[in-house]
């Protein structure tokens, strides 16, 4: 899967601690892509959404990996997608065509 990741733009990870999170982090670091792991509890707090938006705007990620799209769907709807793609295994957001669904996985 070619996601066209670059060293200038980070990969954001929205996930609880898991093997998937470690594998995504190691894979990105292996190819020279910086990684920003956003704590799960931080991203779920409604009061912290403006901070999350500020982080997205400042760091301008190229890809967001979401461990469970159903859990993070409200957060993803809050993020303005300016060419940011989302990688998840279980999400359906009809108005976000940049969602990449992992298939044949888990």
C-alpha cells in the first residue's frame, strides 16, 4: 500500500496503547516519517477539541491512523480535512472520501 508519506509531514495516531499502534509507529519511523501519538483520553474530551484542532493545523499531518474508527468518529468529524487521509479498519464516514479502510486485517 503506497500512502505517499513524506518526512516533512507527520503521521498522527489516534489509538489506545496496542500492538497496532506500535507497528504503525515503527513502520513510519523506519521510512523516516515523524509520528505524533495523540493520547486517547485527550482526543475524546469535548473540552480539548480546540487544542486538537490547533495541533492538526500547526503540524499539518498527511495521514491519521485511527485504531477504531467507530470510537473516534466524532473527533474525525471535527477535523477539517485539507488533504489529510484517514487510515482505519472500521469506519464509515460518507462525507469523507479520504478514508482508507484496512481490509483483510484482524
